[in-house]
C-alpha cells in the first residue's frame, strides 16, 4: 500500500481529517526505509491533490490538507510547490479546486504570522528554485484568466492567485541583484511580459509584475559596449535623412519647445539647464537626430525659445514664469550655446561654417517681429528695488539678447553692427555699468593683488563685495532685485554664489554658508538665478555632507553655530521640496548622501522607541526644556547633540511634553516655556518634522486632541516660524483643515478655531485669501489642484494639452516627471499612446515627435526608464491591438508605430553618442543600451509573427535603409 492508496481509501470511507493524519503517521513510521522518488511530505500532499481531479472543490480534502499543515507533517513550502506543479496539469483546471488550494496556502501563511521567507519559502532556498516557484505561480494566474469569466470561483481564483504571486515575488528582494544566467532571465521575463499583456490583470499585481519584468530584462544583460562603439561609427548627419527617423521638417517648434521646457522644468537636477555638460549633450543629440543644417538648428531653437517666452507672458504684465523664461533665454541659453559650439561640431562641417552658423541664423530669428513686439510690450522681469525702481528703463529684447550673444563670443561685432548699428547706445547692462563705475568685475577675478603689508590677496568682484557678511538684509534685497531684472549678469551672480557655497562647506565656514542659505531661502529670485546656471542638486549634496559632518564640539559659540546650521538645514528641506529633488542621487565625490533623515523626521515620535545616542539626547533635552528647575539650554548639551539626532528627537520631545501636560504631570506654563525655544532661531529649523507629527497625530486622534491643536497653532502663527517651514507644511495643513470643515471635524474641534492656521498656510503659499487655488505653473514650487481635478485624469489632460498646443502651432510643454507622479509608467505610456494614436489618424508627424521626446529625454537615475518599458511592456500590446483593427486602421497604426520606433531608437542612439563623446559617460541614461533594445525588438517581432501586425512592423523597419545601417544588430536578428 502507498500513501496515495491510504488517502483514497480513508476519504472514500469518510475518515475524519485527524484520523486520516494519524494513519499517515503510522504508515510513515512503519515504512522508515521508504525509498520512493519523493519525500513523505510530498507524497502526503500529492495523495490529497490527486483526488481533486475526481472530487473537484471537495471541502473534506481541503480539511485534510489544513490538518496536515497545522500538525507540521506537511510543511507549507512543500505543499505550495506540489500544488503549483499540479496546477500546470490540464486535469486540474477547475476554478473551485484551484481557488480552494490557493486559499489554503494564503490562510496558513497569514495564520503563521511569519514573513514570507520562512513561511512560503524555506530559509536558504536557492534562487533558481524560487524563480521556478514564481514561474509556476504566474502560470496559475494565467490559467485563472483563461477559465470562463464571470464564475464566482474564477473571480476568487484570480484574486487569490494574484495575492500569492505578489507574496512570492517579494521573497526575491531586489531582483536586480540576482545572480542568474541570461537565458534564465529571458525565460522568466518572457512569461512575465506575456502575463502583463492581459488587460484584466489585477491592479495590485500589475506594478509588482512590471517591476519584476523590467529587472529581469535588465539582468538579461547585453554585450552592447563593443557593438555600441562600432555602431557610433556608422552615425553621421546624413543617416537621418529619412523623414521617418528625424524631424523631417525645417520648422519643428514642437521638438525644440519640448526640449527647452524640459531644461526649465528640470533646471535644478540632472539634464536640466543648470547641468551644463548634459544639457549640451541633449542639444547635440537633437542636432544629429533632426538632420538639420547648423543654421536651421540655431534658428529653430531660438525661435522656439522666443515662442516659449512670448506664450508665458500675461496681459497684466510679467509673471514669474515669464521672468524665468526671459532669464533663461537671455541669461542662460547663450552660455549653453557657447559650450555647444565648442564641443558639438558635426562631421563634415568646417570650423568656419560651424562658427558662422548662428550668425547666419539671426536674421531669420529677428524677422519674427510679432514675437519680439509682444515680448517688448510687456517688458523685463518684475520686481521692485524700492526707491530705485523708477530709474529702471525697460530694455529692448533684441538689443539685450544681441549684447549677451556678443558678450559670450557667439557673434562678431561686425554682425551686431549690421543687425543693430545703435546697440552701444540702445543697451547697457545696468549691473555691469555699476560694477565698472566701481572699478570692479562682476565675479571675482583670478588676479592676485599685493597689498600692505605685502600680503597677496584675491581681488574681489562686484557681487563678492555686495554679498559680504557686513551687507544689511535691505541692501541684499535691493541687489537681488536689480540683478533679477538684468539677465546679462545672472551667470556672474551664479558663479559667485556657487563658489561661495562650495568653499564654505569645504572650509566648514558656518557663518558664510548660513548667509548664502538664508539668502536663497528668503529670496526665490536668487534661487531661480542660481538654478538656471548651477546644478542645485550638487549644492544640496554639499549641504547634506556639511550637516552630517558638523561637530559643535570644536566651535567657540555653539548657540550661534547651531543657529547658522539651522539655516543650512532649512535650505536643504525647502530646496528638495521646491524642485522635487527627492528622486535625485546626491553625491560629493564618491560619497553618497541620503536626505532620508529629513523625510523621516516626524514619522517616529515615541520616546520609548529611542535607543542609544537618541535616547540619551532625548533625556538631556527633556530636562533642559521641560524641567521647571532647568536653567535653559546650556552649551554642553548643544556640543553633545548631533544635528541629525536633534531633528529625530524633536517630535518625540513635543509628544512627551504634550502627554505630560494632558495628564496633569506638567504645568502649561512649563510646556509653553519649553516650546518658546523652538520658535526662536536656535531650534526653529527642527519644526518641519514637529509640525508633520502634530498634524498626523491630530488626524489620527480624530481631531480630539486639544493639546496638540494649541501647540500647532502656537508654532504656525508665531512670527518667528521660518517661511520654509510654513511652505513645507502648508499643503498638509490645508488637507487636515479643509474649508469648509466637515461636521464631524467641527464637532471634534469644539471651540478651537482653525482659521489662523489656515490663514498662515495660505499666506505661505502666496495666496492673499482663502478659496483661491494655485494654477498649474510648473515654475513654482508647491501646487494645489483645482477643486474639480482628479488625479487619474490629470496625466491624460497634460498630454491632451500638449497635443492641442502642437496642432495650434504653439510651443509645447509636457512635464513627464510630473506625469509619472500622477500615474505609474505603464499606465502613463498607455494613456499617452492612446492619445497619440488618435491624433495620428489626422497628422502623424506631431505625435511621433512627442513620443520621441517622451521616450528618449533622459531624467534622474531614480526615475523609471521609459524607453525600455515602452519596448518591453507597452509596444507588444499596441502591436497585438492592431491585429483587431480594420485593414485601414491597422495600416495607419502600423505606420505610426514604425515611425515612433525608428525615430525613438535613432534619437536615443544619438544621445548615447553625445553622452559618450561630450560628457565621457558610458552610463546608460535611458535604462538600457539602444543596441540591446534594437536587437531584442527584432527577436520579439519575429516571435510574434503569428499576428499580421508584428510582421508588418518588422518588414517596414527592415525596409528603412538608414535605420538598418544605424542598427546592424537589428538586421542580424532578422
């Protein structure tokens, strides 16, 4: 007799689960010399599962399994593997049975209270075996979707199989770190990718499976480096002559305006305006992809910049957006083009032709008198330098722009004289003139001056002098307004501020760094000028390193030092939030900096969870702040507490003190005295985490938290609460205290009036009164949606707006990073291509340009790489969907997909070359080698040849000779 026979006989004779298990144990004990191919556990599991073929969905059999698992005779991992293997059999394709077995796994796992590793998967499970289990789990989910839809058990099975797959994938940890072979990775990727094509896939499992598929595909690896360098040799400007590969137009404001808007949107981080070398690489890739002559390239780029500037103007005068565009067009773009001219000369273009191209393009640019007149009618950037405002003369844009082109060496004096003979009389940079009158250059010169008593010093420039520590806040404010209205001096201002920032962090000059950070926090125009010319994320990295390394034990006056340090912390917090830098990678040399300690401040406030250094600091600060007999904050406690520790324990200090006061263990006066330290400059830089804790606690307590409410009101309405803290907390504050308040909130608040709190939040957001909303101006920091906005539709609306602008001949803006905050990558791409395909039925050129931009514009390393996601996850579904269309619609869709694929790959290839040649970077900024993408694309299309659309796409791509020349790896796979 075998275990299978024993189980069958016991079941058919009505034996109870407990008695059946006792018989199994007796059988195993009497057959210790068992030499079967399977372990006793596996045989027990299979002996029950095999009976489900004849008794589908039987609850007694389910009870047998539960009894065996709960008793420990059958381990859950063993049952899981045998069940998933059995589910592959066509003899077990019953929805009720599969759902019942899957539920046994899930119920026993959750009942164990153990993590997935240890419960579903044994400790030390080899990766290959775990991947096989995941593969079988994907097969189970595929089977669930293949079963007749609408049946109750089918729907239940779909849900339970999805839950099981999510749990198993989580056991892998980081799939990118797996050590598996390329064939293994490709095999598992193919199955995951096929499963993702199912539109009915549960929304909870789709993002997990997408991440798993992407990691597997990247793990598949490529031998692209040699192929890529060989491929680059095939590139030249003529290879993009085919209209399907490039811009195909001598007037492409769509692509140019998208690129320029990208430089503005991301100006503070990688590949933005402030990241000079990479911004130049983007322009170099655009030139080669477009196949334009240099003259056409310059004219289209400058006309697009003028169009963007003109569109940003409002009828009431300059806005912040238009001020930033004017600052970029006059102050930054010429400097980028000067760098571009030095490094991006195409092959076949002589040095003379290359240098004169911009000068030949200028007449075409200045012929757009309608744009220039609109710009000049509004005038320069807004702002007031108080008493001197009336002395400011609005300059003609053409004269100011020509002056800047001449200043950076892009045009010759003779050319300027032809375009505007009166330029020397028409325009003088106001700040430059003031510096010259004072006998100074704008930035510090490198000239070493011998002074008495024979000491070598560096001669200071205009901005160094004006931004000295002795300058009053009023003088600095006047200087900043004057500089903001004069874009020709922005580069010099940014150079001075950046040097002062980095040198003060290196030299541990807390006072100087504090002054710079305070200026950048209090005056957004200063940070705007800096962000267009310097990589703000690098400055944030230096500030983070400074905060982490700062040691108060070595300073003479710790009270002043901590106050100065607080200005640095506030700068970091406000800048990360304002420019959405949370996804950036912060590095100083080889050192990685993590700003997570700022984000986590306020999440943990229980003092009983503190340990070690944190607990010791908490006890010391509690005594100093909230002990009636305390003499206040002494220097010793400041020297002993690291800034990161103080940020961490600040919410716990408030939580403990409020609790003590509510429980009548502390007087209100003592609490008030302790809090008073936090509204002063010594500790107010810790308040962002404190306010986050207070708001969260108020919400969790259902607003019945009078102590927390009063403290929150005290902090937010204090005149000394830093503006950066108010701005950071304002959105959360307005969500917690909406207007009008719900009845249950008002009842819980009782007599507490939240209006002062809301008023402080609205003021921090720059709004004069309640009931107004900030419009979607991407150049501002914090944004609130309009009352009728829906997150699920906002990404689609942004795409629709971009396409509408393109069809109307206007400059196009599409903030892809913002879209990815609103929707996951695959959903955003699906939405994008649904809109693009619809537009392509009328005009295929505009959708192709938009798609090329979205797929090939690089972003920060931590954002999802859209190009591989499109080719591996989205394109297959688009090709499959084309098979269901009519012949005419199918032909149009295939043509559109071919144009997007060829254009995007060609653009990506030029970007790879520009990054390699111009920046020396071999990092795959688009997530994967273009060579590997092209090679895999050919194989994917060939394998999907059962549908007509895949074959049509493959044939059309193979017929484009420039595409095949640029991608020999694609042709090799045909």
